[in-house]
C-alpha cells in the first residue's frame, strides 16, 4: 500500500534538503536577495507543516516554542535587525520543524540521510577537482550573504570557507562509520566504506583546524554507538582508535605543518577562542537578554578585551562570533541558554536510545551539528547549524511510537488481587 501524498512529499523534501545542505554558497537570486537553495526549499515545505500541524512531536514543539520566547524577549528588550528576525522566523525555525518531521517518519529520515550522503559524494568530487585544476578556476561561490575569502591552493566545494566544508566532511565521515561498522547494515556497505575512506583522505588535504576540533570526539561516539561489549569488538575498537590516532598524526605532521610554521593556525585558533569567549561574556556582563538580534558584530571589542587579558594575538578582529550557538547566546542572552538546555537534553536522550544504524546516523548528525555550531561555523545561514535542534525531537518521537506497549494488567475480582495457590482455590465455595 502506497504512502499518503503528504508523506511522499515530505520524503521528497527531506532528500532535497539533505542534498542542499552542501551548497550554501550558491546564490539563487530572488527579488534581488541572495537566496541559497535551502532558502527556496523551506518555503516550499510550509504546506507540509500545515498538513502535519496536528502531528508535531511534543519535544519539537517545545524546542521551537522556547526559541520563539527567546527571540521575543530579546527583540522587545534589546531590539535588533528586523531582517535577521524575519529570516529566523520564516526560514530557520520552519526548517527545524520540517527536519524534525522528517526524522519522525522512517522513510523521510532515510531520505534525509541519503540526500546528505549524496551531497557529500558530489562535494568530494568537486573538492578534488579544485585541488587538481585549481580552486580559482572552479570557484562557483557567488552568495554574497556569506563572507567569501579566497582559498587558493585549498578546496572548499560549494561552501563559503574551507573550515565549513571540513566541518560537513567530518560530520558525513562519522555518520558513515555507523553503517561501515554495524553488523545490522544491509547491502551497499562496500560503497559506503569507499565513500568514508575517500572522505578521510580528502579531510587531510583541507588543512583545517576543524579536523582536530570535531573529528576525535565525534568518531569516538560513532564507535560507541556501533560496537557491543565482546573481545572481538574490543580489539576492533582498539584498532580503529589506533587508526584514528595515526590519521590525526599524519594530518598534523604532513598536512598541517605549513600552517603551524607560518603561525596561521595559532592566529586562527586565537581569533576563534577570543570571539567565543567574547560572545559568552554576555552571560556575566549584566545583559540578560543579549545585545539584540543580528548584532553579532558587537563582539569585536569584547573579543579584543579577551585577547588582551589572555595574551592572544591575531591579525584582524573577528567580524562576528565564530560559532553560531555562541552567537545566538550573545544576541539573545540567558533565554537562549535555556532554549539550548532543552535541545541538549533531547539530544542526550536521542543518543542514548538510538540503536538501529539509521537512527544512530541521525543522532550522530545531530551531535556533529551541535559541535560545529558551537565552535566552528558562525554563519546563521548554514542550515546544518540548526539540525541538532530538530533531529533529536523527531527521532525520539518515532522511537517512542515504535516502542512495544506492555499489555494492560487483567482485572481481577475484588478480594483476589493476590494469586491464590490450588489449595486455597479448593477451599473456595463451589470449588
């Protein structure tokens, strides 16, 4: 029996969204505004939200409601940039709802991960071509909503910067570890392993600090989700951990040496740390509701103060917070922290309950999204930053619906609540 039309459309939307996550720096001009492909897919999914309005998972509704309250308090008290508020209300939060709905439906969840992994493969091909032919020849970035610095000699696919591509590559690689290692994986494991191996090699050539920041922890969680306690799995885990350590050592010694010698890696890390600490300083500076929505650039003097206090040195002050999660805390204050605590609780629950390979992949994608939004990607327009607020709530709702229900206890006559032995039954009248 075929699925209802709204379910088929949700699956189609999920596949397209997973693919479009890999092309934020491509501009689709509409009314003179720099839209990316997902900026068009989200409004196309608004009718799906109307069709599924009564079936929204409770956790997903709570996450979005807490986000709305945080935005409302910040806007009413601190103000902000209206176009940023409009984009958040019209695009970012509907994306969270749509992605959460996709995670809640098994077919749509598979479509989302399938589209994401297809995008990883296509981006990998373009990345390699940029390394071979030259990034300046194959630079298709034209979305001026993002900062588009030149990265000649390094590939970036269709992302604004190398670090953004590296973050998505790490996320895809760790998600692929689940079907690579899980005994429950079905056909297609060879293709999955080839893609994972190709991504691992490509990540070395990014020369990005993101590899050192995100990959170790995310890979360890992936191993923990796919192995069970036995001698064989212990040996496998040790071998994989050794391979991961060798991969990181090879990256540092062979591909990262130039950046270490030129001190560019140190300057990049210093600027990132200063901007993150400057953004978090809002929590103890008395600005309870932040500096205002969209006023991310106000972090520069705070970052400079942090740099002077810690003795950090870098070239130019950051134009904003180098982490979208901290950026929203800087703009919205303590209400954003409470909103994130709710999202984090759902993420922890999803990581604990996800067992099947497909569910574990979604949970890992959510964890990777949290990590890159916290410390790597500062662009609010990179929709991957919002996935960790969406996927856990939808996944938990699906797992709860699929959990076996215990049969109701049979009602017993009054006075016979405790089970009687045969001797007692024989003593009853009429026995």
